[in-house]
C-alpha cells in the first residue's frame, strides 16, 4: 500500500488498536461466526466495498470480516467526531503489517475532521484509481447515506452538465458538497456516472440513511438496489435501544462529570433510540420527560411511566435535553435561550440539524467557549426569565455518544454488523434478484443473527414439538413470526 492509500492520524497507534480489536472479537460472536462459516467459500470475492461508517474498534472487526470473506475495502467514517484513531491505524496497518509497511485496508478517517476534510474522505472511498485493478467500487456500505448521496448528486450534476451553485446552499455543509461537485465536474465530466453504473447495491445502517433511500425510491431517482439493514429486528431493537441505553450516559459522564441522579432530563423522541435513552437516564436516577409527535409512541412513554409533555413546557426545569428524533429543528435557538443556566444539550440522532447549530453559530447570537474536545459553553448576551444565560452543547450537536464517548459496545454492534455482512453477501451474490428498490433482509436471516448471539449469554432455547409447530403453523426451525409481527 502506498502512502497515498490512507490518511489517518497516527499509524504508531496501531498496536493499541490491534489489542482492542482482539478483545472486541471475543464480544462479537456473530461476526466471528461469519468468518468461520464463509471464510472458505469467499462469497465476497470480487466485491469492492466503499464503506462509510463510524471508524471504531467494532467497525474494525466488521472491516476485517469483509476482507476475510474475500472483499476489497476502502473506508471512511460517517461523522467528523466518531473515529477512534487507534482503530483507524490498526486497520490500515493490518494484523500482519507494521506502521512502516502497512498491509491492511485503506482508511481515510481521523477524529476531529473539518467538514471539508470529511467530504474529501468520502470522495476517497469512491476513487479506486490507486487500488487493485483501478476499477471503481461495486458495493457501498453506508451509515447515514452520505456516500450514496454523493454518488447520486454527482450523477445528477453530470447529467445536467452543471453542478449546483454553492451560493444556493442552505447550510455550510451543503456548500462544501456543492463546491466538491463543481471541482470534480471541472476536472472530469464523466466521473460519477461510471461509478454509479458499476455499483450493484448499497446496504444502509441507520434510520436517517434509510429515510433518504425511501425518498429517492419515491422520487424515482434511486440508481441501484438497497438493503435497509436498520429495520432488521436484530438491528433496530438491539443496536438502537440497548446500544443507546449504554452509550448515552457514557457520553454525558465523560463530557460533563455532572451527576445525572435527581436531574430533570428531557428526551425528544420515543422511538427505539429514545426508548433506550429514557431508560438509561431513569436508571441513573433522572426524572425523565419525553416529547413526542406520534400518539402511539407518546402513549407507550406514558405507559412506561414517563411524563410526556412539550419541550416548551419542560424548558424551565430541564437540566439535560437529548434529541433522538431523526428530524430537524427539534431544538431551536429561541428554545436554547429559554433553558436553565448551564443546561446540557446533546443529540444522539445521526445529523447535527436536530439542534439548530447553524442558528446558534450565527453572528451575535451567542459566544462559544471550548471547555474540552467536543464540549462547548455557549453564552447568550442576556439572561432569560429563569436566570439562564449559558448552555453546554455536546459534540457540536452531532452524535454525542460517539463524539464524547466511544459509541455502542461490541456485543450489540455484532448484531448490527452481522446483518451488514449478510446483506452485502445477499445483494452481491444475487444481484439479478434485486431490481432497483429498497429491501429488508428476510426474517429467517434476522432470526439467525439472534441465534448466533445466544450461546455467549448462556441462553437456551425451548424447542417446539411437532404438534406445537403444526398448531402454530410454523416450521420447527423458524421463522417463528409473521413478516408483519412487531417485536
């Protein structure tokens, strides 16, 4: 691998990263089972995967599993703050390389990227000119949909013969994307279309990216088939809930060292992520208020024992405000002005627009003082009626569980990433069975992912008798539930 094939913070961190990867492998039985089951048959041989997903220790185990199954891989993080630099270094160096002679996978990621650097990294995973045959990627593994979005925007620019004018951008990040498209179009007017034509499909990890895929599908602009990994039960009901239950309080504690017990915490959104967040805060002794737009989720929260109210009514008493909705403008600048003094504000949704950071950063709104990495004190010119004049914002409104902590633990990520491996195999080896549409993995694979994780927890399944299986109308080996069953 040449020096041009990677950009990470420090390859000397590789030994540290390798030790943690080996520890994580023990906690990721699903991925290790994938290596054992498919290592010999190499179902991903010939796959060239462009990966855009948080470059953590757990992701390192996923990457090396894909390689063990035959794939070539290039990787970037899907968030400017989520990279664990020792993990990135270890993946580049590889298990058999050295910092002086890296033998691993090209990675373009480091913690604390600028937005310009972030989108440059995303471009690198889609440019295979220096790797192998020089052919472009034929698969995308995405988290949040940025790699998929860039390809689609690039194709549209080439089709139109012009890229969007950066002056028309509605955010700083969109301006950077438009500038990258303009520069690429000036350099090569036939860059993105061949890349898109070579892609067999994408597997998408998270709710926000799935929303983008379904939107493109409705508009008729989706260029290649997609598998919605997020809505696999063993992803959304485990990673989203139990992962957030673990990592939210971890991020708050590392960022602030403020006692959560006795505080009033507001969780905006009571989907799977919000459920995990609310449970974790209550477990720390917080008095939790939930905000919701959906009457079903609101009723669930009330039946689970939470107060359900509006953010406006909760602001005078809220010590901690967490957004978990996947929507935009959930917390506005005007609402931030009305918060208690030094209220902690964080987001655990994928993008930074749940909290109006652009509005907060506008000239004259508030002054920013960096307390430590990914922790900022924002002070308003005047105190509000409650005496509040400052708030603490975590990770600049981006994913605080990855910016202020290390994200979800290995075991729960093994569920999600085993789904990713199965989805990559499915769409790569059976491309002709997947016309352009958005799919979910079949239930028997969902159940198999769960089954792979039972033994390490000491779980023993009850087995149906023939009569019981016949009575229920199911196979003794599953699937045990209908496709529309809600877990």
